[in-house]
C-alpha cells in the first residue's frame, strides 16, 4: 500500500498578529475573534495547498495552545495555579522557569465536543484530507494533579488518567465517524521516560515507578486510538520533548523506551523529533514494526535558520539503515506554535521550512 502524506507537518502554525490581537481583546469580542480566525484559517489552508501538502490543518488557530481544545471544553480545571516547570533554551546551560497552569480541582466533564468549534469550518473549506490533532490523555495527570488538591477528587494520577481517557476516546470516535482522514495524538509526556532527570521526577512527584507509568501510558493511548480505528483513517502519534517559544524541557534519544513504546502503540504513523543531537540516533527505529510509517522530524520549528536539502536527504538515507526508506516520510520536528505566542521565527521562515519539507520529499520519493 502506498505511503500517504510523504510531506507532513505536526499541525500548528504561527498565528498572524491580527489573530493574536483579537484573542487578547479586552473586553472580549467573540464575534470579531471568530471572523479573524476564519479569515486566518482560509489563508493558511490556501498556503498549505500552494506549498504542495496533501493533508490540511487549521493551524490550531482556534486554540490557546496545542491542548486548548481539551482544557477549554472540559470543566474541572483551575487555571489560577499550576505546577513548576523549567524550560531549556538554545543557550547552553540556560533555563527558564514558570508554572504550567491548570490544576484539576473537580470531577472532569466535557461540556462540548473537544474539536466541535473547529471541524465544521474545516470540512467546509479544506482543499483535501483533514488532519485533526488532540493532546494525549497522558498529557494531563503529570501537569494537572496536585497533592492535597486533586486527590480530594481523584485518589491518584491513574484515576485521573482513565477519566481523561474516556473523554478523549469519545472525541476520537466522533472524528473518525465524521470522516476525518488523519487523527494525531500529541504526546510530549513520553519524553519523561527518555530523560533520566524526568524519570526521577516521576518517582518523586507522581510517587510511582516510571516503568509502570510508561506501560499505563501506552495502554491509555491505545484505548483512545482503538476507539478511532476505521478503514481509511490514519492514526498517528507525535512524540516530542517540549515546545514553547523555541524552548524545550527534556533531552535524550528514544533508546530507553523504543522497544516497549514502538512495538506496542497502536498507530499507523510515528512522528519523531530528530532535528538536533539531543534527539539521539536513528538506531531505535529498528524496533518499529515494518508495516508502520515513520515521519522524520528533521526540520527545526524552533530555529529560523533554513536547513540544507542535501543534508536532509543524507539524514533520511541514514535513517533508512534502520527502517525501510519506502516507509519513511518527512516533517518539521514539532509544531510552529504549540502555544499561541509561537516559536521565535518569522512566518516567512516557517513557510520556507515547510516548502523545504515538500521539495525534499519529492526529491527522495518522487
């Protein structure tokens, strides 16, 4: 079966200034915001088509961040407080600290479909197959569970996780039933199991064994993926190490999780970060079943400098030493705007990188 979408992208694009201004309006102007969103989405759909993509997103323009479709549709979060997080930058040794806000303080309940405000417009205007992105259910227990607060509602991280799974399962089943061709789970939390300092964090802060937590995370994501399994629907997972304003929080190759993760996740496509040395080598690709597709995230969405096409092609062929070339594809390593403020590069640089992805894919696979 031919591989669909040789040129891929993770989903989020830089918001234009007028959209950021409309979202920050005080007092809020919902009708004006919707009109600005619609206009910006139409432009970004046209741009994806012009560049030569065959899969289309709305750039996540209706979200405050990559997981906003969940947090804005589900009651039970308190955004006045959060858990501490240290982000790394491109400057060696430099870190930036700040809280990730959104503590679970009540029983979670979806008050509307998570992507119900996004899909109808996309179905009406997309030039081709639609990709919808959803945050992994595993995203929230690590950042939303606070002892002496959340445990008054959910006894532990596991109990919270499986309530979230039910919400995500329902949404994924709905998207598949509505004809969405490509559903992607964004799952940065697996990086905790690759990075030794975050494995220690799991022991200390989640009060659980990392290996057991990893197995439960895979089971949770598989439950969500299996709810959307339909003929003609591509199911994917994106594994990254954090992405906010060109910062990240985890390092390390996939070696520590490859055998357990790659062999058991019920996906058709793995979108993997491979844009710099902190992502490790291609050797762990040997654990991925040969009937899967691996999307190599070789192009940085964090840095403005444009990659060299010949170097990208050489890296693709290097990866093919461990996984069949015919089952590889190419993308940026992450979205360009996992948060509304976006990464530290221009729209012009963003489109140049996406054009490079398409052109390089054509050179390699025709």
